[in-house]
C-alpha cells in the first residue's frame, strides 16, 4: 500500500501527527511519501521523522492508494486538489478548528491507520463545481474547479460589487453585494454558511448561490440543480473583482467579464473508515443541544 501525506507545514501539531502516522504506516508495511511544503507560499519540505519520502506536488498522486491530510479543511482541500484527477481517495485528520471534511480526530489516528491498512476503507464521492472565467470580450482567461465553493469578491473595499446573476440562462437578479458565493452541498458548511446560507446534507445534489452582505431586500440563498448553469456577470464601470476556487489562487475579473459555474463536475473521493453521520457531525462541531 502506498500512502501520501499532505501536511500543514506551519502548524507544529500537524507535523507531529504526520510523523506519528508515518511511523505507524511504516511499521504496518506501507510505503509513505509526503508532498513538499503546504502550499505555494510555504516552501520548507516536510519529512516526518525521516520515514516519508518527499515528493513534489506535480505527480504526487501517481501510484497512491490513499492520501491523508493533516490540518484543517484548508489542508484537506489542498489534498483534494492534488488527488482528484488521479482518482485517489483522501482521508482527513482534523487538527484545525471545525474540520467538516476531515473524518479522523487526531486522538483516533493510530487506530484509524490500522483499520485502513488491515480492513481497507470505503469511498464516498463528492461532486465538484467546474468554473470558467471570461474577459469582457468573451475569451476564457481561467478555468478551475471547487469542492467547497467559488467566490467572486470585490477589490475596492469602499465599494459594492455590482453583479447580474443568471441561473439556467435566465437573468434572476441584479445583486449589489460584497461578494457572491456559489457552493456545493459539501461547501454548505464552509464559507456559504458564514454568509448565512443553509446547512445542506452532502447527499443532496445542489448548487447554492449565496450573496454576501447584499444591499437589496432579496437576500436569500438560491438553490439550483447541478446541471443548471450559474453565471455571474460583473457590471461595467466599477473596480475589478477576484474569483477563487476553494480559496486558492485568485484570478482578476475585469468589469464586463463573467464566470460560469456548473455543478456535477468530476468528483473528489473521500476515504471513510466508518459511515458518516452528517447530522451528528454538525451537532458536535457546533455544540448543539
């Protein structure tokens, strides 16, 4: 079994947990590799206890049976972006604050690794959003995908972002707001939730359109089908906006440009040691009674 580790290099607890995991996996006979750094702005390679072999991000997923992320949901999303196209399942170890994507808490790590290597794991598929950004002339300037959300955000702090929202090719609303979030059901408990969006079971196929601090009487989330294209146009004569997928590498969008977002994209595979109880997870993470 070949296992890849994706580690938050700026967090000592994540590095320590990855080191313990590498030791356990080595003792269980697994081959272990670790991706260099923790992102484009963090360059020190992480080599937990000298057991895992460092690997560049490009080609990291080649030949892996499983990837394990150590950190919060941001680290899990990085692992997902490294592994989706290779079809490698990702198991999350939560060392962040909420950690909705990560299944394993760090106290249960050793037992979970033994279960994975002895009995295997199940795979849960989560669809993604496919994204295209266009300039005012209609040329595609960037493409990407998101497991959680696509965010269109203003660059002029003192101004609103003026947007035309189309759903299934119909102009739905003109929205002045600080930002617009388009999220999957998986991403409903992330950025979309903080903007007032609903909690949606990951079993529900849906695309959520959530305005952030809208200056309009209509301030509700729109829930569209995954095959209904969402198009957000940036009205002319204002400052540019930035578009990001899962908070990664923002792209500048000029006034008059637009983004198109379509659900049901190539899925990310989540490794599961046990069956997910989504509602118990929400209850525990938010301390509900």
